[in-house]
C-alpha cells in the first residue's frame, strides 16, 4: 500500500487520541460491589443496563475518564446499589451489569434510585441487538408446510453445510444486499401469473412490472401456440401451455413434433426463484428481495422461435423493436431459462452483443440435454449456468462444456420411484392448473421441480444483489465477481470427472465437475456480494494497513444503516454509516467520525 495513506490513516486516529492500543488495566471494568441479597422466588431480571451521566464541560479525555469513574462511584454510594460492574462505553455512558443473584425487585429498586440521582441523565435497558433477519420468515424457506419427507425447504439458498455443498448461501448475502428496487430483471419465458400471491404486480405492492408478450402467431396465422387469441401484445400473462391429443390432431402443422403435456407455468417458476415476495410470511423467499421483475413472454405451446426471443431480448434491454412501444423499464439483467441445441445463431449473437454494449447482464441456463451447452447459453457474453446436485457434482441432465460460466443447484431427487418424494427439488411458486390457471401453489418434493432452468435464476438473482451493492458494474465485472468468488467443485471419489463434450454427444450422467466443464465453480452468493462491495474492500485495506488496530479476521456485519466489523481484542468497531456515508470508529472513548467514505474508498483504491 501507499505509505502516505498509512500515515494519513494513523494520523487521523492519532489526532483523535485513538491510536494507542488499549491499556489492559484501563480496559478492565471499574467494579463497584455492594451487598447482594437474592430472593429465590423472584422472576429473572434483565441484568444489563446502560447508565448515561449528565453532560459536563469539555475536559481532557484521560481526566474525563477518571472523573466519570469518580462520578459513578459517588452515584453508586448514594444509591447503595447491588452492582456487579460498571464498564465504560464512553466518558458519559457506562454499561451496568447487575449481579446475577439479584432479584427483579432489588433491580427495580436500584434502577429507581439511579434514575433519581442528580448526576444521571438516563438509565435504559442494554438491548440485545441482532443483525437484521437473514433468515426469511417465508414458511417454505425453512420448510414448514411444503414437504412430506425429509424437510430441506429452500436448501439451495442456505449456507453450504455437510453434504449440501452446492447451496449458494444467499442467506449469508442478505445481510449485505437484499437487492434494490431500481434494478430490473427481465424473465424471458412462458409469461407469468400476475396474481400469484408470492409475486403480484408492483402496482399492488408486488414484484412484477407490466412486461410484454412476444409470442407471434402460428405460421398459418392461427393462435394454437400463443393460446391467448392473438400474436404480440402487451399482456404477458401465462394462459397455460398444455397440449392434448385433440390439439395435436386439430393443429398438425403448428404443433408438429410437439408432445402432449400439462401447463408448465415455467415463467412463474423461474420468476419466483429470482424474486418471489420475500419476508412476507408466505410461500418462499426469492434470491433477490427488492428488484422489479419484467415478464417478457417468448414461449407458448411447444416453445418459441428465435425471432420472437430476439425481439423479446431487444425490448427487455431497452432496444427498439419494430411496431412495439419502447420498454419504459429497461432491464439491467435478463434471465433466459431456455435454449435450442446447436451453435449460437448470428441474430442471437448480434443481439447479445448489443445488450452487452448497453451494460445488460444476460444469464442463460446451459440446457438439460446432458451434452453441449445450448444456445443462447453458448453465445459470447452470456453467463451460462450449469446444474449441480446438492452434493456439488454435475447433475446428470445438465448440459456442460467450456461455455458454462458458473454452476448452481439444478435440483436432484435421490429417491426416484412411484410416489416417492424428490428430496432436493428446487422449491418455487407455480400453479395447480393442468390447463388454464387454477389454484396458486408451490413446487414441493411431491410436485418436484428440477432443471438448469432453475439454476440460471439463482445466478440472475445474485446478479441483482451485486448491482444493488454497486450499480456501476459492467456485465463483465458481474461475471468475474461471480466466477472469482465461486466455491471450488468437490470431488466424489466414486465418480469420473466430467469429460470433454463435443457437440452432438449426449448421455453423460453425474460426474465430478471440473473448471472448464462446469464453469469457474459453485455459485457463492455471499462471497460474490462481498467481492463487489467497496466497504468490504475498505475494511480489508484497513486491516492490511493498520493491523495493530484492526487485526484481520472478523466478518462484516450490518445493523440498521451500519455496515461494520467488530474487533473483539480491542472492543472496537470500524463502521460505515449508510445514511451519512461516513466512516466511523467506535472505541472505548466513544464514536469518532473519520469523514466521508468516498475519500477513504478513493485512498484505499476501493471504488
Ligand atoms: Ca398474444
Ligand atoms: Ca398475451
Ligand atoms: Ca414469500
């Protein structure tokens, strides 16, 4: 580091009298012990309180400390308190810990006496404070309702523990980023169910912008594929994409090569993974809790066409599309849980290039063909996402190869058999209707949901968390932050490494991922967010620069608007206040404002 910065930083602290390491003798609590007569029948009491002395004229810090201890001593004598210890927090503010054997009534009496003392400005509970809930209250997250077998809930969003190695630790990212409503994430898919109570329109307090429908009329001019009675239109509601034998018979040309099947509600499933309403006590949590979702319908019955997808990509990213009003909410991120085998086409690549130049992050699933990455996942500039089993190996169905940028959980069942639950399904929102929409529900171990379609939205959601922290990130920076922060792939000794795959080859099942076949590693939401957060870079710089004040090791935490690290050896904090944007130092003598973070970020090279 630049020695000038080091000097500046030390000088700033020295000037404030904070430079010296704490004297252990001074750091000890000044103890005032009086008699303790416990009553065993009284209820337990709150043993920690904060006593604030009245203000006094400014005096030297060392004198103030002695003086405040003398003041406290006299307060203690006057109030004849049964006290375990006073511990100074600042010259005026002291932590008061009552002896644990005291009864509640004894504590009440002591507090009343304290509050009447002429030296005392305030006595208040020393509240226990927890960092803001990183565990969402959505019941499906912890799995309170949705599983009949081994409860794993939204395992893929939790910290990776035990054999669940591929979990992305969104839970660890949420204290630092829950997304931002200024970020728009487009979902090019089958449309969406605007009324799903865990999604809803932004106008109703939900996540979904109006969007657009780019499923064009059939080649014969009919609407068997669009299923909404027209071609392109401004309503991307998902009417269902079911196909039955009668439809195949009545539309042999439009639906040639298609299979019968129930409605998939695929766009609702991918959208909810990215941004289900979260912390709403209902259903599931999304990866991103704040971004707005832009539904762009490009898939109808039996899929869609590249021309419609290109139109949808252009519109989603704010590029003009012939005959369609410009998108008033251009997307910063686009999720494509779709693809076709074969190379990236000219029109796809040209569109992706235009979007990349505009700063739009494009994420696509690798495909479920067990072979080469599909298009547009294999287009240059796309963040292609492969699928992992819960243990971190490549899940059998996932496509793979050098175009994959990163891998994330794709879901896997373990227990496959009639009526058996799919243990590591990727739970998300869906609908129970087999044709038209019916009851809004969630996927579960019994209504399972697997595929690289559900790995890509986890990456798109993490990209939203990154842009919330640092809106100036380019698509290349988002990609590198996700790749460089990834967890390494595990090795299961019983499995082969994933081989190289040539276009057209298939049927490569579960295998040990290698960098190059499944991307840079396993998605790690927390580490990715930390990587793009200038505050994290600044804290690390401070620890490298002034290790005797800020010894490396503590993890960052957030509390209200504060983002901080706590140094237990010295009982000090280095913090950044979100509201003022200032860097703060909290030591035994209180809070010191070290100035605007912009200056510190510039000095530390952390912009
Ligand atoms: Ca239509
Ligand atoms: Ca429509
Ligand atoms: Ca929810």
